[in-house]
C-alpha cells in the first residue's frame, strides 16, 4: 500500500474530544498522530462536521482539524490553523 501522508504518524491511544459550535465535546480516541494530522476513532460519525477542534486534555493539545476521510467508526483529519 502506498503511503500518502506527508509526515509519519506515531501510534497512540489517547482519549480526545471533538468540539464545534461551542458545544460540549464528542468523545473520541486518538489512534495515531503526527504534526500534520491524526486518525480518530468514534462511536458514530453522526453529527460530526468536516471542520472541528480536536482536544486531547492529557497533552494540553487543542488543534483545528479538517476531515480528510471517513469510515464507519474512524476518520482521518488534517490539522490547520
């Protein structure tokens, strides 16, 4: 399989939160991450917009994201400013 990522991602398993419209977060798990993006695991894709803020409290990480791909319980996101 061809690698299409700009930067290699590092495996992880951290609790995260998807936030948008100043609403409370939707729980997710960060499966892997790089400086450019991440793979997130969610219970359901329902109601998750293409643009949101990913928050990983344990790392004091808060980053705007754009969804690049979606599967039933996973999504790939790219970080942007």
